[in-house]
């Protein structure tokens, strides 16, 4: 391992020759020093960069000029890559998070890896810090084929226990010191609290294993779990956030029914430096690669697995989409949603839940008649996914397509609900569509008012 003083000693056109395929860490562990040098050195040309949600001070990486030199393969998009993707300057790699390491090894085959690390520990191992996802597979693939690993050791990166990299696998190391990207804290409003209470009252019980992400609804679920007095929760997730830290600190998370006594995740994000400091050498959490955390069979083995995810929209059949707004207008990515939805359905007494507000911030309904043409779905009508909005919860188990449509329509805000029910009523394709306008609560639907009694 060569320790370098300036990033240009490793990130230059002599090292990154035309045809190089680079895999970079992402999220809070985006190696910003390396990526900024890649963007600024205009002599580096005709290389590929594979990424999952790049964060931090790396905007120039997706400029028009950079995209002419660098072919971006974006597995999960964020605020900087979104415009480049939707204007044809970058390309979207459609894959489940669970499948990323396999495709890295067998198809994408990077020969250069950018990472951010902390350490070493007494064994000479460096932590991948807040992001593992597909990095271990990328390192192993590059080293097996004579490639190189370039790392920046950020003084502010926590040493997260679990998956590590031996110093012998790092070719270049540069020391850096800058704050990690943080996620904004979104205080739950009454709508989010309604959704959180619905999910918690109906589906979260003592001994459940939880997976959820960031946002107002997860925060509301956390509050509801605390208020309900749920005990002995386990956490098995792809993304670990501050709300989960809160459950650990309150001793609600014990992982009592897990094979291990720690919470498991592949990616960690916090709202402030204190959240990242809490992760440092903390034995209550460990990281694992995403082919481990997102393996459907492993998810299914978790005790009463409850996976709570969000979506951009759902149609009356029960098709759910989360990565795009239109057929080819990419907003984020497939990520691990389908992994956890399908794994939790296979778990004994588990539930797959999509939780979302019934409308966007602009008042546009997220519950619509049919999904947009060409949209990528993370769940199809045959997936028995529970859908929750502030208006109620719909469980499709045992129901036919017409019953799907009527129950899902009841999740919408009142005016949209009436419009959708009328559409079902007037449709000759549905079985007994006249049941849509009956006054009784439809099969599979539990209104919010039912849990308030």
C-alpha cells in the first residue's frame, strides 16, 4: 500500500487509462476527494463509473463536460445524477440491490475501485465505514484481475464493525478530513403519524424484525412503536438511520429472536455528526454486503419480518412503482425494495408494507387507475403487499382483482376515491363492479378510524 500526499498521484490518466471501469462507494461514504479529482482532471477520458447514490460535494462529476469523458452507470440515482440520467448523458443500470455484487463480479467487472475507509484496527483491517453494498465484490473482482483499489481514509468516518478490507488489498491511500453527508430530519406531520399508527397497531408486535428507510413515515413508525410499548424488536435492514438508533438506545431493539445480538445493515446514514460518531466501534450494529442483507432467503428467515417501504404510486390492480415518474424518467432506483417485499412475505408471520401519503405535496393522487405506460414496477398485482395511507390499510391476501381495485381506491383522498370507485362501477371488465359503490367497508380494507376506537 502506497500512502500518497496528493490525490493526483493516484487519480490521473496514467493510472485510469481509457477503457478503465471504476466502481465507487456511495451514500455517506462517497469518496469525495477521489471523485472531485476524477471530475477535474480533463485528461482522464473514456472511462466508466459505476455508482449507487453519490452524495457530498461532487456536483461537477455529472456536468455536461464530465459526462462526455465519463460513462456513468447509475444503479441508484440521487440529486446530482438525476438530470444527467434524464437527458441521456448517463445510463441507468436496472438491478435489485441483492444482485449488485453478482453483476459486478460476472458482468460489470471493474478494474478500479474508489472507496472511503477508517482504521486500521489491530488486525490491519480497514472498515468500509457507512457503506458496504457492492464494494466488497468490486474489490475482490478488481484484485483478482490485476486491478487497483484507491482509498481515502477520512478522519471523520466511523469504524463500523462487520465487513472489512485488509490493508494488503489497498494500493493507494490518502488521508482526508471532511464531514460526511447528512440526511435532513423530516419531522412527522399528522398525516405521517396516522400512517405510522396504522402500521404499528395492525402489524408490529413484540419480537418483530423491522426494515424501513428514511423520511416522515419511518420517523412516525418509530414514535408509534415507542408509544405502543413494543418489546424485543430486531433490526435487519439495508439502510440504518437515526430512528433505528433511537429504538436501540431505548432498549426496544434487543435482536432477541435473531441469530446474532446486533442489528445488521449494508448502508448507514445519519442526520448529524453525532449520529455518525455513535456508529464508531459500536457493537450493537454491524455492516454486511448487500447480497447478504438483501438476500430474499435470509430476509425470509428473520423472525416476523416487517418490511416498510415507500413508493411513488400504486394503481388499482396493486402494481407499485418507486424508481421513476414516467416510463423512462428515472427518479431514484429499484434499490432493495423488491428484495425486502418478497423476503418478508416469505417470513412466518411477516408482512410486506408500502406506506405512503395518498397525495403528493402538490395534491396529485398517488393512487391512480392504471400505472403509467412503460413504468418499472417493484411489486406487481400478484405480490401480496399491504398498502397503507393516512386513510387506511389494504391487505390483498385472498382477494380477486375487482376486490383489489375497490380496496385500493379507498386508500385515496375522498374526491379521488369517489372518482375511482365510479370508474370501477362503470367498468364492464371487473367482476361484479356494482359492489364498488356499496356503503359497506370493502374486503381487506381497514379505515384509520377503526384503530382510533
